[in-house]
C-alpha cells in the first residue's frame, strides 16, 4: 500500500501539525500541501502564533518556586514520630507564635494581622466544620440531636453511621463538657459533630469525617471572622475543632483530643 | 506517603499554571490548587494504580473549578446547563480591552469546554488522548472542540474580541 495516494488532508491534520503531533511522513506531506494552499497556511501560522503566545504568557507561573502553602508536606502526614515528641511541630510553632507575640490576646491580634494564615489551613473539611459550627452553636432549642445524657447511645449511633468507632473525648481538663452530637452529610460521606460547652456557655465543636489519608498530619490553623479552627488527620479521619476562643486554648484542646484519639488507637490495634 | 510526594509534587507548577489560566487571579488560582491537592491526597489510595497521575490531578482540578463556577452562577440567577456552557469566565470582559489583543483575555472569553481543551493541549502539552481523559470525553470531541477554540481565537486575534468572527480571506 506504500504507493497508494495518502488520504486527503483534513481538519485533524491541521490541528495536529500546530501541536507537533504528526508523524514525520505525514507532517512533510501536510507542509508540502500548505505550500500551495496559502489560506490554510495562514491559518496554521495564526494558530501557531496563539499557541506560542499562550505558552509565553503562562510560562512564568510554572517557573516560580512552589509557594509554601502548596507544599505537599502540608497535606501529607509526617513520618511517624517518636512517642516522646508526639505533639505536632506545627502545634509547637503556633504556641510559640502566640506566646512570642506578647502572650494571649496580644498574640492573637498579631495573628489577625496576617490574613495569609487564615487562608493557609482552610481545607474543605475545615470549611464544612466551621459552617456546621455556625449553624448549630447558634441553636438554642436543638443544638444537638442526641444529648449527652444518652452518651452510650450517641457513641453507638455515630460509630454505626460513620462505619468507624467514634470517640467522644473527655475535655473536662479544658473546662468543656459534652452537650451531645449529630450526624451531618459531608459530600458523599458522613461527618459526626460533637458539641461541648463550658461554664460560661462558650460552645465548641469537634467535627470528624471519614475519607482522609492514612497516617497523621500536623495541626493546621484556620480563622474565619471570629471563629478559629484547628484541623488534622489521624487514622483515616479528618478532625476539626472549632470555637470562638483564643488560639492557645483551642490548640490545647486540640492536643487533648488528639492525645485521647491516639491512646485509643494504640490500645486497640 | 513518599510516593504521593514523588508523583504529585512535580505536577504542582503545571496545576498552578492551568488554575491561573482558568481564573486569571493568582490568589484564587492557588486556592484552587490547594483544594486540588487536598482532594488528591485524600483520594490517593482510591485512584487507578496504573492511571496517568497528571491526567488524574488535572481532572480533579477542573472538576473543582466547574463546581465553583456552577455555585457562583447559581448564587446569581437560575441558568440551565446549556447556558452555563456559553457563560464565559466572569472576570473576562473582552470589550474592555479591545485595544490590546491579550491572548489570555481571548481564552477567558471562550466557553469553558473550549478553553480547557486549548490550555491542556497547547500549554500543558497533553496528547489528545490525555486531554480526553481529563475532560471525560471521546478524542473526537476533543478534536472538534480544539478546532472551534482555535477558530474563535483566530477571530479574536483578528478583531480584538472573539464574539464576532470574520473569515480571513
């Protein structure tokens, strides 16, 4: 068949010529044909020009170093840490930021001046958790679906719906007491929302949902208006603790929750 | 976990470039990439082992972008899905800069399906088959969308905007 007439040139040939995707024999044939078809030749030249200009205008972005907030280490659990230094590095850094910023709310003000921090941790679990916090902590009559006086039933129900044993952490050391919990939709999976309050009536939520990567991550901080959140991943679940309290207290609470989760995980291999 | 970093990290610069070309806003583009990476890491174990990681990542990013555009247009007024196809990037106003024939303004005024085809093939150097995988359409549809995208871009370069085509004679 080598002596046969090549198939006629069509639209796909002209597209593939511009993209450099013709084999050498076909390319030579098409280019020769263009020599006697100035209208199509001008069109190919214009298409090549658009392609070149697009690539030029967009090249600089891909040449930039990857911004810190897009480093994969933000998303991937760190290497397993020795038990002695189990508190995540980011947590320690966040504490020193708060303490270093003249302590307490002065430190909080310093953090507020850095909006990039607010964005940097705001993953989809965090956004959903903050939305759930705003929705249900504002409830006077029905903040939770199952109340704390039915805690065994609550644990059983949430565990069954999420298909994972759900732990209800004891946050008494941080001054928070369980109010109860509920199940929430979360994309094509489900989330559990536990709500706590302290003696002043300050409410805090712990949001957890399945579908995260295995292993564990560091704590990530996010703030949306007056609401602060720390999120992390542990054993295939995403956790987000959310409240209108200062970062230091919220981070301590996150640490307490994380410690109880890991104690449970270690106890039941 | 090291495998994730080894396979995904090299794609981040290109994911940023595609996101910027779609949104033409640096901050919004990096937000989109961040969401993409989060989704990718979470879904890593469920992906096809032998699949093309680049196509998989771009597919996640584009789907997140489409969801965002859909949410935005729903927040505005009710539009059908056919109408959405014709809605150009909301930041694009080709009439505003008729003087400067900026190719980025040109692609922003394309319907998204043509814009993505052109970007994936001309800028990201994807094969037609790889672009088809990202977009979830047959290769033949990739070719016809690419053809329409190039035709409109020629019109844009010629006239300064791509709404009205003038055939080059």
